[in-house]
């Protein structure tokens, strides 16, 4: 049999270009959804007096991140997807639940930050700070695991998603820590290196989070009682 002739549209370079293009579109749409956070990082000083402005600006991040991970999931299954159409479909499906999961993580981080400030001037700080750090990592881990499990199991109730997310956050603590670090790295890049943090980091680092989760967690894990 003769091999099928390669055309301009299906040659290796065009396929690679389309994949890079898809990821750039995901990043652009992610950036647009996080425009309040972009403006806050660029217009406000990093000061405790602006903390409420930063928290309000960060509210869309959870839904946007859920849409990004969902889009990467669709991209992994179908490399030739239409990126904008896929991203907006993921917003429609996961925005609300992603925001709810993110609010839980934000509340955890606010409690941790408040307690750190409270204990900073006391002799207990060196003993309390590692514990609070662990609590913050667990909060981020539950958020990331909840997003992943919800995308893999879109019809499962949020209560069950929280249970299995907490289970794997504690059982696979090393992956939880790595994924939490990658998420923090995305936020740091958005703050310190906007060109990389908004145009490249979300899909690249978010993709690593997705791959880490996919290697360790199986969809059937949500059937645990």
C-alpha cells in the first residue's frame, strides 16, 4: 500500500504549530478571565492594606483555572480541537464549581496568613509557622484535586468530590506539595513576570499539574466509599 501523501495542512510542522497555537489561545482566554488580577498586580502595591483588593481580584482565578485544566483535558484527548470553542464550553461546565472550590482554598489561605501575622511577634512562631504552612498546602491541594476529579467526573456531587480530594491530598502528600508549588509558581509569575506568567505559564505549569494528577489518580477512585 502506498503511504498517504502529506499535505501542507497535515505535515509535522503544521501539527506542532496548531498545538502551540491552541495552548496560546488557552493562555490568552485565561488571562482575559483574570484581567482584574492582572490590573491589581500592575496597579497596586503589594501591601497588607490592599489585601482586600487582591482577594476580590483573585475571585475569578478558580473558575478560570478549572476551565484551563478542562481545556487541557480536551486537548489531550483531541489535539485538533478548536481552542476558543473548547475553552468557552469548559467555562460553561466548570466555572461555578471551580469558583466554589477556589473560595474554600482562599478562605484557608486567609486564615493561614492571619495566624502567621498574629504569631509573628510571639515565641510560638517558629513552632506554629510550619504547621500553618502544611495547612495552606492542604488547602491548595484540595482545590487542585477537586478541580481534577470534577473534570474527570463532571456528574459527581461536590460533597463526594471534596471527600475523595481530601483523601488523596493526604495520601499523596508529596504530589499535593508539588502541584501546590506549581500553582503558587503560576501566581508568582503573574506577579513578577507578566509576559511569561500570562502568556506561557498557565498552560505549561497547569499542564504539569494535570499530568501529575493523571499519573497518580484514576477516575474510578471516586467510587470509593
